[in-house]
C-alpha cells in the first residue's frame, strides 16, 4: 500500500511540474505577441494560432488599424483549417453576447485591439 501511495505522490508531483512548465510557456508566448486572454474555452494550440495570425496581420498593416481586414483574415484562416462557421469581431470597443460551439471561443486583446473569435454549429436545412 505504501508503494502505491508513493507512486501516486510522485505522479502528482510530476504532473504539477508539467502543468507549471506549460503555463510558463503559454505566458512567454502571450508576452511575445503582447496578448491578454480575456475569456476562452479554446485549446491552447488554436489560441496560439489565433495570436500568431493576428500579430502577423497587424504587423503587415500600415499605421491605421483595418479591423474588417483583420477580422476577415482570422475568419478565413480558421474556416479553412478548422472547419466552417467561424466568426470574428475586431475593434477597440464593442459589446457582444454570442452562442458558440464548445471549444470554439476566444476573446483576447493584442496591443489595444480586442478580438472575439468564435465558432457556431452548422445546422442542416430541412426542405
């Protein structure tokens, strides 16, 4: 019994080290892109893809923010790689209340720009 408890204790310790390392890596990634996650249920790899896509498009823009262009770029990126029905809202100030698919919601800021990216379920039309 003691051996099983020791194994469980070591397993929990190793798991906590792994979680701390992942959290630090995510924080470093966010700092690099100057990102602050406001709310999300999206898996980390998809979040990182959104951050990189947003940062790349913002860096490629001239001085003035083109929010429609950024929203379209994020929507197209996620529609093509992660299935259809993605929606994106970009701006310096907006309100929203949306329904989204599980695992498909990310609200974040990058610099002073707020981005809401979310996926909705597609329902087949019955004729």
